[in-house]
């Protein structure tokens, strides 16, 4: 008999403790016909601004003095900073394209002046503000379209707007091997940065 009483009492104590822990604190009591206000808050959390790129890409083949071209693949900017000014700029650079082993001579190198980047229009965007491609009028060669990669170029930009936004584009890359370049697989690195 005592065993059942002890179990029942223990259950009552646990229930009582739970009721105490969930009871809200009251700061004020309002009289009849007087407004009673509760200040309520929540947080909108900020994340990061980042860019996602393909690991590898392959262009079409080319003959010396001809053109090799192809799309790099989807470049995606995701802005989750939830900022009052959601502006950003994506910048692109490239190395020369080379074949063989270092040191490379001119016949094994396609210099950055012969590598062209053309972002084209965005394939998709979300959020407010203005999305601007770095280059337009992209078309497979000849002739090469876009801007040569002798210096850093603006790949895409976003100005104004607030909160979060995204942009996706698929740039056209063109290379223009010289007539004296030797046969081989030419490799270079195209780098995107976001600020």
C-alpha cells in the first residue's frame, strides 16, 4: 500500500515542478479598460556572402591560329548577409594556358591577352536591387567576344537592394592560340572572387 502512495506522490512532485518551470513572469497588471502591452522580439540572423564555381571545365579543341571556346558552368553568388545595402561585385582573373612542363616558352603558352571572358546575362536572380553582367553579347567565335583576361575583370555585380539575393550566370570562355603554338592539352586557372 505504501509503495503506491510513494509513486503517486513522486508523480505529483514532478508535475508540480513542470508547472512552475513553464509559468511566465508577469511585469504588470492592468486595470479594466487600460491597454496592457507585451514587448515581443525576434531576430533576423545574418549569414555570409559566397560564390560557388565548377571544379573543372573543358573547352572545345582548336587549331593553332584558331579558337577554343566553351561555357565554364554555373557561377552562383548567394548573399545571405541580410544587409541594408546588399551590393556586391564578383571579379574574375585568369592565368595563361600552358602545355608541357615548366619553364614554358611562347610556343607552349596562350597568354592572358588571348583568353576572353564573357559573363552574359544572368540565368536566374532573386531578391531586390539591380543585377548587372560584366560582359554582354557573348557568342561562340570567331571572333572572340567578351574581355581579355590581361587584367582582373568584373564578372557580375549587384547594386542596391536589401536583405538576401542570389545570381547565377554561365560565362563563355574563349582562347585564341597563336599560329606557332604546339599541339597539346593546355591548362589554365580561372579564379572568381566576391566582395
